């Protein structure tokens, strides 16, 4: 790609978003070991190009349904880093008042509908959101993220079938990182070509290199245009890789250090930065400034969470059940 083919401002935005996700998550892992963040923590490190590439093709009116590994998707969608960090701290200032934690981020302002701790649980929710939009005559797209492990769930097949049958405006985005928790895809799928499964439901589909943010964005844009034109849902398989264990409790005995090292050679951040450097659009000074900017954003998010408040004990049952109101 030549310098004339690169939109520098857009590329720097992509780089900024991927760096923010990476540094935010690295800090989250550090805070987890300090006991500041509790519960489960699933890091997105290595998969940043998928979230950033797909989100660039969506408008503010579109909806996003995510997985439990959703920090990157939430940040790329435009959710406040402070609100996300406070949520993981369990503070009232979090996006869900600290009640959801890492796996249940939610934000109506950006139409970010989870965060779902159930594998494949977001797929039927996405079909429902898309059905509501179609019935109301709204030209919206619901983008649903899920991992390769969800493809083994009944929810995947039921949602794909109904979405195609009813021509729902859903972009199904499979983040195929090759491992469903600790089980390689070759042990769970007789046919590991996930994109090919779209044809079983008469659905348009494609696969893309999930480590290349430009490739992801181009493929997602084609898919979104297909959906908005009324042609029905679309399945996009992004072949990617997580550099960290499945969760903070994962001993990672199912893959070798050599395999991880090979994938790190295709780090999506380094791929984009290298492309910009070769085009003469990024130098060491600009990269240092960008890193400093991102570091400041992460520091501000942590400070916001640290200064947050704990919910009062008297409020613990609030939102758990509906209160009976006098008629």
C-alpha cells in the first residue's frame, strides 16, 4: 500500500484505538493481580484489529452485542474508559453501577448491549434486536460478536437459521482465535471453516485476516452494505489469535510458547504501525506521542475508578426485583 492509498488520519485513529485497548488491558491485568479487579477477567490482547475494524463500519444508530471478552469491543465502540474501569472495580460510577463487572458491560448511549457471560448467549439477543428494527422499519444493523466456541452451541444455529429465514439485519462476527477456552477448534468442529457454515442457512459469508485492521474494516464494510441494502444477514469470520491465556485463571497448557510467538509476529498494532512507517506517515516521535496520549487516558480511567464510590449496603436489593407500586 502506498502513502497515497492511506488515509493518515483514519489510520492514526485505528492505531490509537488499538493501542488504547492494548494498554487498558495490560493495566487491567496488573490491577487484577493487585486485587483491585476481582471475579473473571478475559483479555482481548491480540484481537484488537477485529473490534476496531468492525466498529468503523457501524453508525451510532446501530447496535452491538458482545461476548464476555468485550473490553476491546466496548472501547472501540466509544464507551468511556473510566466507566469501564470503574465497572471492573465494582464502583457505582461503572457503566452498570459496578454490578456487572468485566463480563457484563452495557451502555445504552452507544447501543452496546453486552457483555454476555453465557457462551453464544448474545446470538439470539442480536436476532431479537434486529427483528425489532425490521418490524419498526428502521434501517439499522446489529453487529453480534462471538467466539469459535459458540459455533458448537445450539444458539448459533438457531439464530443463524431465524436471521436468514426472516432476513434480519444482523452482522454475525465470529472472532475465531482457534481455541474455545482450552480446546483447539480441530477437536470441536468436523469442518473448521466457520465462514462456510453460512451457506447452510442461505446466508452470505466470508472470512478475513483478523490481524489486519484494514482487511477487517474492508470486509465488514462490504458486509454492512449487503445488510443495509436489504439482502439479509451476513456471517464474517475473523481469523485472529489471543496472545494471553483464556482468562486470568488459565494455566495455558494446551498450546506452546512457540505457537504464541509465531502469532505475535503478526501483532495487529505492529502491522499497522509498520505500514504507516513504510509510507512515511509515522516516525518515532509521533509514536512516542501517541503512546503518551494513550497512557494518559488509561491513567485517567484508573484514577476515576479509584475515586469512585462503593454502593451502600441498603441498595444491594435494588434492581434485583421490581418494586410493587400502588395503583
